[in-house]
C-alpha cells in the first residue's frame, strides 16, 4: 500500500495524509500534522455533561457579544498559508468560540477560533496535551482550555508572544476566569457534578 492510501475508506494510522485524503474518509476524523485521528466512538456521559455545562455558560456569556459558540462535531480548518481550499490541519474541538463571523462557513470554520476547549477522554488525553496543544499554539488560537474531568480541573492557557502560557488551573470549587475575556467567569461546581 502506498503513502496516503486507505483500506475501505479507513486511513492507516501510521501513514501521512493530506486534505484530499481526509475528504474521502468515512466517519469523523481529525487530520493533524498529516496524521489521522479517529473521533469515534462517542465520548462518555461524564465528558458530554462537562461539554454541555461549559457550552451553556459560554453561550450565555457570548450571546450579545458577536461571538459564536459551537460544539463537536464541528470542523475547524487550519492552514499555514490561509488557503482553506487545501487546509493543512482539520480539528474538531469539543467547543470552539469564533468571534469573526466571516470565518464561519457551511462546513465549519476557516482559521483560528478565539477560544477552544478540549475535555479529556482516556483515548484523547495525550493528543489534547501534545498534538493539539502545539497545533493550537502554532495557528495562534488565543486561549485553550483543557478540561480534566477525572481530576476535576481545568487548565487555562493563553498565547503570549507565540507560546502558550498557563493562566491558571481551576478546581471544582473555583470560578474559572478567562485570560482574554475579562468578564467571563464560570463557577465550576456544576461542570464536574457528574461522576
């Protein structure tokens, strides 16, 4: 089998692929640095509960601020050359906040959201802390939250001179404060109520 080929429209996880390959795959896939990442099976109820609570809080905060909140599955197309007909990376953050309506297209979002949130699952934790961390940093996503439901913590990172810095780590009894949206504060009691 040659590089970029698939078996039955399922990518080989050890091969390097392009956007043209990604378009042919069945199911939900991310493409990060040429590698395929399967987005199935569906996440746990604990994961979805945390996503739901955070989505509700973010949607409420942004509803009159010309920012739009989306949950996965929602493709974010990232391109080194800002040529979105052939993006370099395609990700599906658990939550994406987009503050430039022109970025929103029928099939997702072109370019870096203002804020992304990833809720860790056992199968995605390493990817969220490594590949996605550096991909989001590379493309200039201003703020990145990593939600650790097992330890009931949220790590908030913000971009400073092209590198993510830790803003703070918040626990279940804390109120999360965004690094860039100064009035955004989310009590975390209910976010981690499940489990």
